[in-house]
C-alpha cells in the first residue's frame, strides 16, 4: 500500500516538474536579467547594499548585493523605480525601463557623512529568500561593537559560531582589524561553497572600511586595573593587574573626489598576575603568582586614489610590535620558567579595482608581509619536570625567526547571459629564516613526587647542536565559479578550484563545489540552502623546518630512558656511559613521509531559514565535515619487543598525511529585532549548537600513545564540545544608555586519561590504561557573561544633506553629499565575566598526579575597563 501511494506521488511530482519546466522556459525568455554594480565614490564595490525595484503596479522586489557590490535579479519588463540604500550613504532613486534580456547598470552611492544620532528604519523585506547564506550587521549593531581591534576580533569570532572564522578586510586576509569607527560594513558568510574560499568549516567575516571622502576621526582612552577587577579565584588576596589602551585615528580627502587618506595609531600596555597551582618537593601546595606584562603598539596608514570614474587604487601600510615579559609562568610552571617573547610585523597592501564596461569587474591584489619572532629563557638551568606536579628550571627556549611573504591575487567577474561568473588565481611565496636552540641544557622527567625525592628519573632528553635554516615555499590556487538563477525560486552555484604546493608532489588537487538556494514554491519568507565542497589544506612550513633542523647529524636529539625491569633507576646519570637501570638511545631525528599529500576535507550542509514575522528570523543548519590525509606524527623507530627497527637512530619522528577526522554540527538560532518607541531598536541573537568531533590527533606534532598502532587514538577531539549556547543582545536601557550583553555557555571539554608512564619506551608519557580511549574524560560546563554599557553625547548638530552628485543610470537623480560635520563623545564600561563566575579549565588526566581529575587553571575573573571616546 505504501509503495502504491509513493508511486502515485512520484508520478504527480514528475508531471508538476515537467509543467513547471515548460512554464519556466517561456517565462525566462520574457524576463529581464537585471545586474547592478553598486560602488562608492572611489569605485569600490559596496557589499550587502539593499536594492528595491518597484513596478508601476504590483509588489516591489528586494534583493541584496554580494560581497563585490553586484546585485542581480530576474524581473518582469516594464517601467520601474529603483531604490538602492546602504548605511552611511545617501539613498539612490531613479526610474528605469526594464527590457527583455540582460541589462547591466552601475550605481554610485554618495557617502552620507557622520550623524550624531542614527536614523532608525523599519524592518525591510524578508531576509530568508536572499540568495546567499549570509547576513550583515545593521548600523546599530556596528555601533555597539568593541572599539579595540583585538576585542573586536574575539567578539566577531564568537558570533561566527563554533567552527571559527577567517577575516577579510577589503578583500585581504590576515592583519590587524581596523577600529570600529573606520568600519562601513561587516558581513558573515556561512557554509560558503564559493570556489574562491580556501577554508573548510569556517565562516568568512568580510569587513569593508569607510571611504575617506569627508574629514573625520576618533580618539579613545581605556583604563582598567585591580581596583575594578575581582580577585583571582586561585589566590587568597587580590593580585595586581592593569590595562592602558590609547587609540587615535584621522581620515579625510587630500584632493576632493580624487585622493584621500586614513591614519590610525594604537598602544596597549597591560600586566596581570598568573597564579601558580603546583606542589613542592614535600607535596605541599604552592600558592603564588607571577606578574607578566604584554605591550603592543602599531599604526596603519591608508591611501585611496581614484584613477578614473571606473578605476580605484587602495594602498595600506600596517606596522605592529609586541613584547611579553615573564611569559609561560603559571599552573605547574614555577617563576624560574619565565621567558621573554617579542614579535613585529610590517604589511603592505595594494588593490586595483576596475569596472570594465557594464559586464566586467576586475580586482587585482598585492600583499607583502615581513614578520619576526624571538624568544629567550630567563634561566639557562636544566629543566626539571615532575609530571603534573611542578616544573622548574629554565624554559629551554632560544629562538629568532623571520618570514618574508608575497601574495598576488586577481579576481575577474563577468556576466554571460544569466550566468554570473568569477575566475581567479592566488599565488603565495614565502622565504623563512630560523634560528632555534631549544632544550640545550636538557630536561629531566620524573613520573611522581615520590620518584623525584627518591632520585629516580624516568627520562633525560637533550638537543645537541644548532643549525640555522633558510628555505622558500610556494603555493597557489586557481578557481572558477558560476552562479545563476535556474528559476525565480532557485539559485544554483557551481565551481571548481585547484591548489598546489612546492613541498607536495601531487599538483592536481581538484576541488568541486556546488551550492543552492531554494525558496519553496515562491516563498518570500523561507529558504532552503545546501551544498557540498571539497577543500584542501596546506603543508605547514614550520613542519618542513623541523625536518631540516633535526637531521640526526648536525642537530641530535638524545634520550636516556629508564627501563624499570627491576623497579630501580640510578639517581646519577653519566651520559658517557650506561648507568645501572638506564638505556641511552642513539640520536633521534625528524623527517617527513615520502608520500605526503595535501590534507583534504569534505564539507556538506543543509539549512532552513524562515522569517516568522517581519522582526523574527529562525535559522537552522546541519553541517558535516569529513577530513582525510590529515597531518599527524608517529615515531617510526619505536621499539618492537625492545628492539628498534633502525638501530642506527633513536626516536625518528615522521610527519605523515594519514590522519582523518569527523565532525557533525546541528545549529538552531533566531534573530530578533524590536523597534521601540522613540528609541533605537533592540536586537537579540540566540544560537544553540549540538555537535560531535573526532580525530586521531589534535595537532600535526602530536604523537600517539602506541606508535605501532596509532589508530588506537581515534576519539573525541579537543574541540568536541557537545553543547554550545550563545546569546547576544543590544538594547536601550535608560537615560540614553545602551547595553550590549554576550552570554556563552559550553558543555565540558574532553581531556585524556593517562597512566603517567612510558611503558612502551617510545619517549612520550601518554600511555593510557587498558581499554580506555583517548580523551575519555570531560570537564565541567563553563559559561561567561560579558556586559558593555555606553552613552553617547552629541557635540554638534546633525549633518545637512544636499542634493545632486548621484551617478549611474537615470542621470544625477540620486541624492548625496553633505555639508558640515558631526562630533560626539561617548563614555563606556566594558565588563568581562560581569558576574564573576569561576570557569574551571586545564584538567589533569594523569592518574599518578595529585591533581588527577582537578582543574589547575581558571578563566578570567571579572575584568572591568572604563573608557571615553571622541568622534569628530
């Protein structure tokens, strides 16, 4: 009976599809394929601009520009009015006659200038049926973001979800984010299957900065310290802490309508006291804290130049430097383990964007980056490790490295009929120069406090010799994509990408991509999205550097292992002879497998979005990630029945592309926008994620518990957090004060149960009890509530708009430009962990440790900063 009903439904469905296809073929031939290129006064594309096309009779049609400012839709021919708007720009209105076939037009929006009070607009047409799985922040949401670039990055990453995010600023990845006042728009692209996307499972956060056509700037000072903060939960008394942050920015025209600049400088100085949670030689608890400092300063300088009405050129220079003192202290690490770490980076960027005719857009990018990192220990003494009890002696680090990187990219967007296509290429080359002298004094490892007091070491390891390495590495990607409307309810995207790398023999690594958006039965309030894509990843240069450095000849890793056949170890070790109960292995080395392949990830997802009311959006998605050929390490010379396969060497660590991973995530969320009477709107975002994630290793350098059978380590990843809940709210409170609340709740993080022994003598103390799988233990649920309060005061009147200056079809019928200026002052309070909830982290799974099953570190206690910001 069920089969008969199913057959009947299939016949009816096939008939409907046939009729719909015939009707669509007739409809498509009688429609207008309108494509608008929306740009600012410099010719740069404006992403996420809203386009509304209103016919003389009937309902208006709304659609949104993509990340390059291109907006497209199939429409009915006839007389219409086109309305284009985006926060910070004057709206554009013009009549247009739609004709059958493809029509391409350019719209130039004029910047609106600063306003002391943000204009409030009613919720626009439903978002669910838009073609891309993306959303952009409103102006109110932008105004409530943190001003500090580092805090801004953390906040946006949290919004992106558990998979993490890749940041792009004006098309470039990497680098420091701009301050809030320089940002024109922020757009999130999730489940992105576009062929120009390299990263699997991660959202893309695209940040577009404001054009510098008007004079403006900002300055801010943020202060914080232990006078406002709560006591560290692991400390009996308040420990000193302090933060000082200063920022200044200025932007404006050099030649009106032609050339403009922007400048931003920042400085941050902070220190805190890291608690030590350890025991001493007698087994008594140590209750101490060490002050560590972090200083950062930098600047950005940008230049925008309009070469012509259709070409714009952008230059950007960034410079930053950091210094950290007393790093690496806290937890089991005693004060003598401190080290100093410094870093610096200089980055130059150039972008040329050209609008060619009415169907072509080209973007060429150049990025040059030089960076350096150095670290050295405060003490040169030998390191003493009593596992999960205490670690003392020198940090064993002495390094100095530099990297010079060149990136060239070009994207060419064009239209062929109903097809919006992109072809592009990305080439990266880097030169690395590294000096790294670690563990030069050697490390003694003891299993327990009792072994330490008895003078029974379990292992001694040391790296002998130094070697400066210098090498280059290249990687490239080429891609093509096509997005077109199969039907007014269905948009399909196809693409393919190929990546290759100089250290990988296989140069053909094709990655097909497909994505679709379907508005069921012409629905304007719901959409189903899905897709599949193959993604490759790079072989990291730091891994290749280790294979050059530790070759077993110029640089040797030695290890003296205690074989407790008679349950006895000598208390004094002579490295020139074999002491009683001790075995000295020959030199070890690090190498790469002969058949390395690029790691790859298969990604698939399906989502359903529905506009429940004009102010409430429901979003659900299910994402699957399956990784293969992932990088992991293995000691290929681990003893077999006490005998090493290659007796000429000791431990041989080999990088192999034999790992795999599995990840499933179900996310349910809602976005709510409430318009309050005579006030700015209130906005709420709530997301819940249920997920599983497994792998063999949590890093390419992680060794398995059994090197002869590494697949035994299949188990939960460190990112296998089953439940995550996130709530973000922005709302006016009283007396013009606006609040921003961010709540994050996560179930326990998995951690590993170990015996604290190395019974198989492979050099790693991660053996597990028989029958216990990797990362089988779980920590406690964690949560934190952050609160920001701000109050803005206008110091001048609202800008006065003037007419004229609009460009594009219909002549100068748009509105744009402004005269005058706007000034404001804003007071703000930023409170991290405002309820001072104790979040336990750093659980110990070593059965031999006195801290087994306990958390040895905690999250940050309540931290409050006060600040003032001026905009002009």
